[in-house]
C-alpha cells in the first residue's frame, strides 16, 4: 500500500478506502444508492441542513458530551491517566443517536416517510425509533430472533416509541441476518423508504455518511483535549463491532500521526476458541453486505457465526475504513475477551460509579491495558460509547444472579 | 463462439424462447444434483443456472435462502459445485451452465484459481449478484479465462446506466422484472414488455427475464417479448424435500414441461 498523505479525504469517488469499501450490491440497489449518494453529498455542504443537525445535536441529544478523567480507575491501574469520552450521556444512552439524527434528517429532506433499520443489541433500533418519533416518520426495525431474546428491554423500548419490530429467523438469527432482511425491505419499498444503517458498513455511501455523523465525537474530544489539557492524548481506544463509535472517535485524529489508535474487537471466549467476533484481528479480506472488508468466514467463503457477550459487537464483518486503517498501519486492532470486558465493567462501576455498556466495556478493558504500558503523565482517551442499563440482565444471568 | 452464444443463436434461428431454470446446487440432495441437471435438460431447459450456496444471499428471497442454508448444512461448497459441472459435462457437452452466486465464495477461493477450475469443469458464465458493473474489475481473471459475466438490469436502472449495461452485456442480459427479491409476486406485463423492448433494441446480447416467473402462464406472458425466461424460486420450492433421484427428476419434469410447452405454443 502506498504511503497515505491525508487519512481524512477518504473514500474516493467510488466509495473505496484503498482496497476496501465500494458498492457490492445487486443491480436493483444501484439506483437507490445513487439517489442517496447524490442527496447526501449535497446535504453535507448545505449550511441549513448542517445548522438543523447541529441544533438537534445540542438541544435534543445533549451534546457536547464531556471528557471525564476517571481518576480512581486510573489510580487503581497505576499507569497513565484514563479519560472517558462520555457518549453514554447522550439521549438514548449511546453514540448511535449521532448517526440516526443525521440520517433521519436526510430521509426527511429526501421526502421518504418511512424508515427501516437493523439492530443487534437494540441500541441502533432504539436510536432509530427515537428519531422516527421525533420527526414523525414510520419506523420498522429488523432484529434477529436470538437478539430479541437477549435484549427484551430494548425491544419493548422500541415498541413504546412507536416502532414495529420484525423478528428475523433466517441464518444465525442475529445482526447480520437482520441486515440482510432490512436490505430486502429496502429493495422492495425503495420509493417511500429510507434505510438507516447503524454502523460504518454496508455499500457506499453508508460507511462515509455514518462516519461523518459520528465524527463529531472525535472533533469534540480533540478540541476538549487541547482546551482542558493543552495537548492530544497518547492513545485512543474504542470498541469495534461494525466500528461506528471507533471511527467517530478516530477520524478527527487520523492526521495527528503521534496519536496511537487501538480498536478493541470482541475476542469472545478467546480468538483461539473460534468463538469470537474479531474480524480484523482474526478474519480475512472478503465481501459482505455491500462492501469489501475483513470478514469472518470459512474456506468455502461462508460467513461464520460469531460470538460475543455483547450483542452489539456480534458481527462477522467490520467497516471498510477500519480495514483500510489496519492495512495502512494507522490503527491497530486487538481482541478483548468476554471475561476481560466483564472485569472492566465491574471495575469501572465500583471505582467511578459508571455502568458501561458491555460493548464499551471492551474499550475500557483495552484502556486499562494501554494505561499500564504508559507513564503516569500519559493519557489514554477511551470512548465510553454507551451506558450499561440494557445489559444488567445479561450480566446477572451470566453471573448466576436472580434479578 | 461460446456455448451460451451458440445456444441463443440456435434459439433465434428456430424462433423459440429460451427456458433457463435455476436450481441451488446441492438442494434438495447433493448426491442427485447432476441427475437433476440432466432432468432439467430433458424437460426442455436451454441454459442451466446453478446457484452456488452462500450464507448471506442478500438479494434472494426466503425460498432460495433456505435452499442455500440446507445445502450449506450438508457441507456443499464451491469445489462440489465444480465437480458436479464436470460430471454433468461427461454426458452433456451442449447445455450452457451459468453459476449464480455471491462474491465472497469466489474471493476466498481465489479469482484466478476459480477461473481455471471453472473453465476446466465446463462452466460457461457467472452471474455474481453482488458485483455490479462498477465493480467488475475484480472478475477480470474470469473474463480472461473465457467465462462470460452475465449482468443484471433492473426496472430502477437509469437510462444512461442501461446503455452501459447493454454495451457491456455478454452471453445474455438478465432483466430483473421488478425491484424486489427473488421469488416475490407482482408482475405488470405491459410495463415489463415496454422496458424489455427498449433493452433488446440496444443490447449486444439476448435478454432473459426473471424474478417473479412461477408457472406456464406467467412464463408465456413474457415469452412474447423476451429471448428467454428464467425460473428460480418456484422450481426450488417444488423440489424441496424430494428424496430420491427419481422423485427429484419427476418433480422437475412435471414442473418444467408445461412451461416449455407454453413457450413453444406461439
């Protein structure tokens, strides 16, 4: 791969991040994707649209989210300072709303009265149902039957918000199957329907658009660092399933070459066990869900079932921009096991009074490892992408506690 | 001249509409796939579309997805599919075979390796559902080896793009008769007729129409204006759970023969 001068001007006009990304979809989707690309490229330069987005991010989502120095946690580790970017404090409790607000506004501008979404943990489904209610759009959410069982509270939240939740029973009955089903709905109902993809995957322009809407996380964090600490962090870390919160944090820092970036993937029961969802750390380049990226598959090219204690990381692909950053050597991707994430969850709860989402607990676990490697005046900035209320039942069940 | 081109030239000379059945390789029974292919030809198939099972067939409906899942559960992979084509060719040198599927199995197998093996097996074309015109450079090794890439066109395809597809089409151009997934209903014949007429006037290859064709009546409605008719989900559904080679062949014949007869009526 040639040396990259500017990491922030990707993808190219074809939606490619080097060898990754693109539009690997059936012909029927090419026209809707072209329509969306054209609309979005226009809107991202439209001051009125950007002002409307900004108003909602401020007054509805509650931005900016703070960066918080987790002093007791840092002291416990005995290494560098750990700062948390508090995306868990956003309305609906995760970074996902940054993107759904943006896409709902695009849908509105494109005159589409119906939105559909796929969801794994239910966070993106809730964030989509929320903005659909906010903007008066009809909302249908596709969710794997297995995930519906794991995330009953979020299913009920979506229903309270007026969304219809459709269980998906094909394949492994998880996020990837929900994505397949949502794509089919979109192909069939494209005239009046906008598909809100929840992560930086899918065909172009989704990886770019979802990244743009989440990039506010890194822009804020970078400015907050300079303002409050007079310097940039030594290292960034964030969990990576599809990779939207990670790219959201990383993007503003990509050309700050001195800032290291580490993505924490779900290593499940350990990468050697085969029960994991670490597409970058343990997968290979392939094509899934409309883009070329790293995927988990067998030698016949069949996508394999993944495992993670956190439904939101349970995905066999990953956003193409992460694949690009990995191959370019700009970001590193490592596995964090279920046990490590749970340990970090408890430690953060007891030292800081914060219940992190299980997804985000992977990032916290990685932050602990990175902090140990750095001197005391070092800074690890960790994206605390969501709050853990939704996971309380999962954790209790895993630890044999009756709630 | 490729086997596909020869077949369409012969159809044109005889003023017949081509019949292109689709089956998922390995379904309903891996050990009877070759026998099923011969049965399709005996019942009047002009070209066979052989589906390569994939775990995440985004553009297919539930019938073909489930057929894929059943085949995968029985361990069917690309190597099996190629072996069945090789076996089929021992008795049938004339019927073109198009492999239909998704990119990831080819990518993982290796494009160059796949191209060599597919040509050696006797495959004539590939229809890669998730590889639109803009991404076809990944398939250059296949084209270089002599495989024809069958392209899709859809009702949503814009005029300028349709012109590009018509120019690039090889073998045949597969017109998806509505904007949905395989196996769904909804078919407005006059609309399709008008669109297909436009495409045939431009395209450098014959035009096959599919998606939503399920029986003799719907096939015949299309036969008046298309070079060929593709039938997939309805056939796969009919074959589901057939056990013996005999039963599979019987069901395939009973399903295809009335369609063949209807196409030949005019």
